[in-house]
C-alpha cells in the first residue's frame, strides 16, 4: 500500500505525467513488468495497463483520459432540451440562473449552461474596447451636426497649470462642446461654473453654426445633469433640442471626456503662459490644430475638417474657426448674460487715453484675496464705481487681449470713415 501511494503522490505533483509514464513503459519493455513495478513503487496492474495502452495506441495512449461518465442516467430529455435551446435563442442576454428564476424551471444552472454550450449558444464575453468599437461604427453612420456633447472640466487639478493660473489669474473652468460625427471641437473658459456662462457658450456656438448654414432644428445638445446646464442654458439653444444623460452614466459623454484627457496630455502639461492674452492665443492655436490638422485614429485617421469636407463638400472653412473666449467678459454685474459689440456695458470701464498712452481695461476675477494699497482695483468687476489709476507696464501687457485689439481696430476704422466723410463733403462756393 505504501509503495502504491508514493507513485500516485508523485503523479499528483506533476503538471504532465506523460514523460514519467513513457519511462515506465520503456523500463517494462527492457526489465519486465514486476521489476519495473518495484523500481517505480507502483503495482503490477498499473505497469501492465500503461504498457498495454502504449502497445495499442502508441504515445497518445499515455495521455490522461476523461473520467466523466459515458452515460448520464438523469440527462435532460431531447424534447425538453430543444425547448431550452429555443428559449436561449429568444433571450440571448439572459444568464442560466436568471432564466431558471424567471421561468421557474426545474433544472440546475450547470446543466442548463452545458446544454447551451453543446449547441454553441454561449458566446465569449466581449471586452470593453470591442464594445467601444461597435459603438464607434454606429456613430459613424450618424449625420453631420446631428448631436453635440457639452461638458465642463476643472483645470485646477492640473499641477503645471495650477501654478500659472494662480500667478496670472487664468480661468479655472473649461467649457467644451464636441460634434459627435466629425469630432469638431469648441472651447471657452470661465472662473466658475454657472448657467449664465453655459448659456453664453451655447449661444455663441449656435449663432456660429447658423451663420454657416447648419440646421439648428436637427441638432441635439447632450449634457450631464449639472446645475450649469439648467436655467438659462436650454433657452440659449433656441430651436435645438436639449437632452440629459441618466445619472452616473458617464460613458454617454465619452466623446467629450476623451478630449479632456487628450488636451491635458498634449496641451496643459506642456505649455507655459506669459499672460491671459498669451493663454487665449495658445488655446486658440491648439483648437485650430485639433480641428484642422490632428488625425483621429478612431475616425480613420482623419481630422474633423477632413470629415466635414467628405460629408459636406460645400462647407466653409470658417465653420472650424470659432475662437475661444473668456465667458466672464460676457456676463453682466447682476449675474445674467449679454453679448454686445463690446463686452463692457459702460464706456468708462474700457477706454483708450491717447494723451497718456495707456489702456485701462478691467479683468474680471472672482478670486477672493486681501486687498491693500498694493492691490489696486484694476482687476475687479465692479470697477464702474471706483476710480481708475494709471496701470504699470505689467498690467498693460496683461490687459491687451484679442478682444481689446478688435475694439481698438473698430474705433480706428470709425475714425478713418469720419475723416473720409469730412474730405468727401462738398465745399460751399
């Protein structure tokens, strides 16, 4: 008994006993059955069994055989098995336990899974990236400007950007909108989330799309359930439809969330900014790169503009050129929003003093900090009720943004038109 136990204990420790049995058979052919049994510490019957199998089947006879029963006494009848197979074809997404529970079947879940497996009705579970590829193929059949996904992103959790934001008073919230079919990207920035800022953001995009021939009635805006997408936001969409995703269904916004990850890796973790104007210029440059030149591996390595050209060849290039803005400039003091020709309601808050040679321009920021004589009222929103002082050179460089340049260009054009009108006026003889 002890010798037999040693042999089988040795086999249990082996991952594959084929070579050990082959040596046993070769020893039996050379030495005989009984000497081999004593040498390998096993029984004569065991040596005789493997020797007979080797003689009949060759090397394949030394492999392990299934120990399952050849006949099942309680096997499911063929008629009952056909019903279970038909039930699986009707409900392919239901598992064995759920089918048994829902239909009160008198069968074990292992037996039910065995029947389905024998008929090839249990498919291998698809991985997440495969399911995403299926969804991408479905979205590739959508019409151009069928849906825009909008979301916001916190920028104060990016270490490289956070230090610059504190020093230069850069915005802390990013508003993002992305057209699903082409991947076209629109950006804007603000100091905090608000329904008014979201309404300004959506209103600018809606007017931009309408200006270049996009049908707003066929457009759907998809957002999450955040407070910034309530209140004034649905009103700003006009004829377009607004839908919200179910709570905690973050995968519904996968297109815009993917952009948030890409821009952090490709832009915010790489760029340094000298001023707010420099930030706005670099943000606009990256947006142009993303819309016009950057290939998307999930969209046949095409850029958004290339996809738009293929689907709508007569679309103007200006469709991709909407620049990002600071949404705080478009908000009034009462918390609402308006979009005038110049973002400031009072002419006293933004002017050009030719005789002194400097620009006084307020930059709104809700960051609370202790004010002293060194911290002037130059960077406040409610500047209309305070006295302006002459800013220093650093403040002048911060105040010069792209919007200031447009405002000055407009005033210059008006002056030129006035001069031309004066010279063109007829003289009295």
